[in-house]
C-alpha cells in the first residue's frame, strides 16, 4: 500500500506552459524534516504505487495524479474534486536547502 504525503510547496521554472512549469514538489515529514522531489521522481513514485500525494485547502483534499500534456509530456496535477481548481501552481515555493 502506498504511503500518503501532503504536498505543501513547489518549485517552478519560468515557463508559460503549465505542464512543464513544476520542477519540484515538497512537504514536511511527521518528524518535522522537509522533503523535496523532482516532478519526475514524484511521477515515478505515483506510477509504481510507492507514494500517493495530496494537497489540502481547509478541509478539502485533492489527490495529485499524473496527467499527459497534448505533447506527450507527463506532469502532476490535482484530481478534480468539485471544490478546488488545480492548485499545485498556487502553492508557496519550497526552500532550496
């Protein structure tokens, strides 16, 4: 069973295409340490069912899924839940260290 992790921050490249914009996702472990993964690493973990990722806004949770751009590039986005837009791009920037 995949372990679940909340994404609380992202690092973005300055690109116009939202499918290629996210470079890293990150969050905080139960022990208070920070974690950070490249988008490619997070996609691989989702696809091999090692981790599941989610974003929380208040009491609403949106699961992060792997999507495919019209150009064939895999990227991360939040699953439609009727409450939240795809809000990965609106998260704060992750610390770089």
